[in-house]
C-alpha cells in the first residue's frame, strides 16, 4: 500500500502540483574563456565544449523549458553556430548563426529545450555543446567566478522515473558507486519497468519488496534509504526498490503497476514527504 501511495503522490507532482526550476552550471574549464573555432569539421575532438551534467532528479523528468545563458569577456558581437556535441560522429547543428553579446557581463539566452529534454529521456548521451564560428571569448567559471559562469536554466516537472533517479543519485555515495547519467537512467528505468540491468559490472534487479518491515535486509527502512546488507548486497528503497540480491528479484516494475486511490489525507502526507526528499537532494 505504501508504494501505491508513493506513486499516487508522484502522479500529483507530475500533474504540475509541484514543478521546479534549477540551474545547471558548466563543468570546470582549464582557462578563463573558450574560443569558438572556424574549423570545418564539427566532429573534431578538440572543439571548445561547454558541458552541463544533469542531476538525478532531471533524469526522466518532463522538461518544460531550458535556456543556455552565456556572456563574452571581450570581442563579442560574433556570429557562431551552436552544435550538440557527438563524440562518436559528426556533431549536430542545433542553432545557426546566433550572436554572442559584446559587452562583458551582458547575458544572452538561447533556447535549448529539445536538447535537454532528449538528454533527460536518454535518447542520446549528454556530451555538451560546442561553438563554431567567428572569434570571441566566452567566459567560464575558472577565472571570473560564478557570476560569469555559463549555465542552463531548466524548468521541469518531476515524474515517477525522475523521483526514482534522484533517490538513486542520492544513494551512490552510500553504496560506494560512481554512476553517470546513463547509469542513473538505467537504474531508474529498471524501477519503472522491472527485470534486471547490469550497471558497472553489477547486476541490479527490480524488487517488489517494500523493505518497510524487519527482515534479512537489515531491519525496517524508509523511502530514500540505501544500504549494504550483511551479505554484501546493495538495496535502494523507493516505495519498493532495486537490489543486487537475486533472491529478492520480482515482479513487473512500478510503471505497470495499477495505482490505487488512497484516502486524501494519505495523499497529502506522502506528497509532503516526497517534496521534502526532492529538496534534500538539492542541498
């Protein structure tokens, strides 16, 4: 019953009862700025990239809007093309002939909602953006600090999968793992679809075990808990869960489970708890 309440609460979140906004800042750069290049081979590996890692609670989320925000240090008013980087082949032109602002600290926003949405849904890997075109200096965080740090502003609505991915992301340090976005997608999708998946050499299983009563897994647990039991098996409790213990594997995953309609009071209480989990993950 608890997992059904959990899913009902998430269904309310997905219906815009709870939407949120976050900023994704670019990863560390080795210099104070990057220069777009005029080379004619967008597949080149040494293009100036801006990479923005997605946190777990954006994996599988509904991306309502996303804007890339950058500013130039000097020599702006340059016309450049923005590509979605693809390390395995030719990169994909996304925005043609955009203008980089001239004035230092003058921000320009570029719409990138479809790209971020595809990253979120696992349609293709998130390898960042690259710039091709006229010479200019786009600031990074390394020298000028966060005030001039490129970022993507994302407005999103949580989904059952993104809630699960956020909890998996939160669990990785406890479990001694270092998962990338593809791993978070696979583990959260496992929770939704059932079955098993191999991630970093470990086989994970969906389990219908709710872990909310005492048992061989080490006692009663609450939603969001992650732990390694006395036999070395790993567990993440998400209102049922995922586990590396094959003896707990079962049945079809939460995406196909019928959702019972709980009492209104129960919905409100659990919804409050889910929102608290989301906020905790962002700290």
